[in-house]
């Protein structure tokens, strides 16, 4: 990878929603990027022109205007445009031009479409620009989350509260009190002149000691930004966030029809993963993050009720966790100062695989540059790891019971030490090494140096692929998690210990499939970590049949969806989610399908046991 491509990759990875993409995909995306330089005043996209790229502002700034010249958006570094045209057939309806000399990254439409198809969390971000369904990968989940993709005009519930341009502060405050609103629009015969908010009254009138007979025009914000009734609520929310405003007057064909407030929009959208991810990125302390993260179970419940797939929910929930982690890392660096050495913050387990549910602890580690010296750098990275893991714990991602976290010195070490560890686990596959392999062979880069992880990953994949004894031990270890189905296709249930007549959907359903996919991937040197991606990669590498992969993916989806519905039901009943399901909770149809899914897993385990001759173990 050339230095230029690395620079593109690192830039994209630092901006939402490209930060949702796995590192290998981010690298491929960077290779597909074209670069354009536009001078101030130069048009990039015009009304009616065909848009064949997603545009990302690398440096500089652009503005989008409607056909009649009204400002729709001002976009800076890391922001995208051209989205709606790409989603609706390629024809632009707005004019976008550079307002200063700008460098743009251009992502070809076909690559953009491929990313949306393959990565539901990435697709979800852009779905709000279109207003259509989120796609098959989310199984129609858009039904429950279409607020931000609706026109602004649909969200206006009352006429605008206005006062004439000559009104006094006293008159304006009285109107706001009587109408119970937080802003009044100042109008003249020519139309909207300005806006007075309760914040203006506090900061300019009360704090400034102005007399109540002062004209309201003296304290108003003149020529406020406005939205058109046909604009998407998503765009309105971003405009408010970008310009730090909380009220947006709304016009419909030149007529003032209302005022959209950030609080009403946010309250209505509080369970949207799109809003949640955006709010998490904007949070400025751990307490705010914890408040936001507490909504994750409700998000999972809403997604599940809206018909999302288990795969789609896993990616979206993990994207929220990634956003929390990114923000904590940003806060840690703000408090502790910039890191003295390059590092790679890695997620393991279900976060690493992008398969999280509402019930997740944290598994993470730190790979440090080999120039690391304990005496010189140890205190910084210990404090850094403590800050992030403490923050995750405060946000509901509880400490790993086995202490597989970056706060543990054993899992916060230089690249060379990680190389030695992985080599030993592969070459000496004793029980503890196999347990650690199941955790740390599912690593995914969250933040920091991709180069540190890539060099280690290539070495791991090469060594594991060539070591048949290690793979056989991994396969033997995978057989420890058996699906809960007996010889006559009856459920094998757990009795006693408060778990009477239940089975564990995670450890006896999901984990066996995850284990099988991991072994298929390692045997073929596949760098994917997500279970579905590993199964697809195994087919491409001819390590697994097409039918076998389809059966396992279908089983994973059905077991995962059953698990999600079980946990969502517990959330609605104000109970802590768990993985223990009683067959009595299921219909006869669901029980039959679940038995079939478990039988698939059992058959595939038997096939792997035969392939690795596990009868010898």
C-alpha cells in the first residue's frame, strides 16, 4: 500500500460513517478513491447533471444550493455530498460549488453501492438521505426508523409563533410565555426577519440588563438559517448540529409554515441508532456517553420489532459500541495528551466480529509500537487503557470476568510480544492457549495504527494456515460447545441452578457456529473476522461447500434472531437480558425451525470432526 493510499485510508477511517468499515474494506475503499481539486467558485455538481461518485470533502469547503439559490448545506472536511442523487438514479437536484479552494475524494458509484450492500451499519447512515427501505440486509428495519428520512414539513405540528418586527422584548417574551414556545419568529411584510430564542432573552436581555421596552430586533438573530418543507429531517438535524442552533424556521414554497426544534426532533428520534451514533460522537464526557449507551437495549428492541435481521442488528449495535469506544479514546487523549508512540486499540470477541447484542461485556487489547519502554511510556498507556475501559464499564460494557482487557498489562504490550504470544499459542496448543486463541483470533482494529495490526495479522494467518496440528486442536476444542439437541431431535435442557428447562442460545447455538467459521477461515488464511464473512470466504477458498455455508448462515440467522427476540422481550419486561430460553416461549413452528438449525450445526460439527480425525483426541 503506497503512502498516498495509506493517507486516504487513515482520513476516511477518522470520519463517520467510513469508520464503520472493517480495516481491510477501508483499505480497498481507499484504493478506489479518485482525487479532484476544485477552485473557489467552481461548480462540482449542477442541477440535472449526472452524479457518478460519492464526494467526500478532504480539505476546503463547499455549499449546496437549491434551484432558486437558497443555501441548503455548507460542508467541510470529512462530509459527503452527492448521496441523494446516487440513491435516486444519479441526477442531481441541487447545485454544489466550492466556496474555497478544495480537495475532494471521489468514490465511484459502483463501489459506494457495494459498500452499502455489504455493510448494513454503513448503509443505515446513508439510508436517511433516501427515505426508502434500508435494504434486505436489515430486513425492513426501516419501518421503525423512518423519522429522519421524512420531509421536514411532515414534522411541523403547529403554525409558527410570530411577532411583528416592531415588537418590544416585553411583547415578545409574553407571546413566548403564552404560546409555551422557546422561540419567536420576527416577521415583516417582506417575510422572516429574525428569530428570538429563550437563550437570547437570558444572555442578551437579563444578563445584559436591557430594558423590557427595547425592540426585539435588537436582540434577535437576523436572517436565520431556514429549512424547506421538502428537506429531509436528517439534513435539518445535521444543520442544527453543525451550526450549533436549536431552532430552524421552515418554509413551504416561500410561505413560513413552522419552526422545527432540535429538542422535539431528538426526543422523537432518541431510539434511532443513527441519532444515537451521532450523539455519541458528539458527547464530551463519560457521563453523557453512559446516558446515551443506556438506550442500546431499547434500540435492539425497536430494531427487532421492526423486522431487522440478526446480522443487521449485530452490525448496528457494534457500530454504536465502536462509536462509544472512539469517543472514549478521543476523551482519553484530550485528558492525557497525545500518545507518545503509535498504538492499535483492538476489539475482540463479539465486538471484534461485529456481532454484538444488548448483552455484551468488553474484550479488548492494545498493540504498542516496538519502541515502547515501560519506564518511559508505561504510565501513559496504563492511564489511557484505564480511562477507556473504565468508561466502557460505565457505559454498560462491563469488565470482562477473565480480565481480557487493555487495562491488564498482559494484554497491553508491544508488537514483538504479541508476535511471541501468537506463535506460542499456535505451536503449543494446550487448553489455555486454545481458549485465548478463540478470543484473540477475532481481533478487529478500532483506532490507531492499522500498520501495527496488519503486520501481526498476516503473520498469524500464515502460521495458523500451515499448522494442521493447531487447527486440529482448535477443531477439538470447538466440539466442547454442542447444540442442545438429542438423538431423537429433542431439546437437551438444563436443569437446576435457576435455569430449569432452558438451553443456552449463545454457548450452545451461536458459539458453535462462530467456532466452526473461525477454523474454516484460519485453515484457508482468510482475514475476515465476521462469521458470515468467514463462511463466504471459506467458500471462495474451497474450504467449505456452498451448501454448507448457506446452511450455517441460515442457522446462525435463525438462532441469532430467536436470541434477539428473547432478549428484547426481557427488556420490555424490565428484566436483565440473558441467553437462556425455555422452549415454552416458542411456537411449534419456531421450535421446529430451531431444532433444524441445531441439527445443521450438529451435522457440520460431525463433518469437521471427521475431517480432522478428532477420534484420535
